[in-house]
C-alpha cells in the first residue's frame, strides 16, 4: 500500500525505510493541517502494520518569522517528538537556520579521514606491477 498525501502545503520524501515530511506553515491560518498530516501518516502506518520508532523521530522547524513561533509540540502515540536544531537526512546535515556550516564540517572531517588513510596506505609501498 502506497502512502502519498502530498498537498500544496506538505510533501513526503521517501528513501528505503527513511521518510521526511516537509510542511509549509502559514502563520495567518491555524496550524491544524500540520498536526493532522502527522496524525494521518501515523494512522496509515498503523493500518499497514508499520511501527514508527518515536525515539528516532525528530521535528525540526525552519522559521524566519520574527513575529510568530511554533510552540506546540508534535505527539505521536501520545509521546512528545523531540524538536532538534540540526538533522541529518540521507547523509546531508540540515540546520534550522539553513546554514551549511555543520554539513561542511562533517564533509571536511570525512575527506581528512580518507586522505589520512590513503597516506598511510602509501607507506606500505604498493606496486602497480605484479
């Protein structure tokens, strides 16, 4: 059974067993549809015998509004979902301020680690001939 409830205000990004729900909050209207989208998805998972791991589920809000903030927490199965400032999805780190500093730092650290491994490999004097 496929779940596809993309609307003008929300989209679902799926990859293997990972999913991200991205919603656009309109501060001039109530955010009921945001919470309803999450409740609908949770109900669909139950109908399909899929278990949501609420310990791994996170909420991140990217909001540049100076006059409004989202205060209400998200609940799934009566459990509050943790709100985070940064999140990693498919190997890319996102932050609530949409700056790439954390992602750049992680990428640099990975490159440096691989370069060090390659440098150590050269010390074994590998030969291209057999």
